């Protein structure tokens, strides 16, 4: 998985109110301060880093709800 890279990107672009290193992979990122605006920046940074494109079908609060759901989605898009 690419969780370590995702954590770095989340730390840089997520604008969270809690440090990323204090969050579990299943922690609710919205409770940790992720906003819809920050989600767009996060998505764009993930697309650049992994050379992927998030299709409209996965653009939901659920996809960006935790580090694990982001990692699962990235993995699916890389396959």
C-alpha cells in the first residue's frame, strides 16, 4: 500500500486540525478537520503523485473519510 505517501500528502494538503501522525489509518478525517475545499487540494495532490485521475464515481465523502479509504481507492485506480 501507499499509506506512507498518502500520509505525507495529507499532512501537506489536508489542512487538518490534528497532526497526521497522531491519526490511525481508520480515523475520521472530517472529524480531524478535513474540509471539502481541502479535499479538492488533497485529491489533486494525490493525482499528481500517483499519476491517476479520480473518476466522478468515487468523488464522495466516503472515499476521503479515512487514510485507509483513500489508500484503497488509490490502489484500485492504480490497478
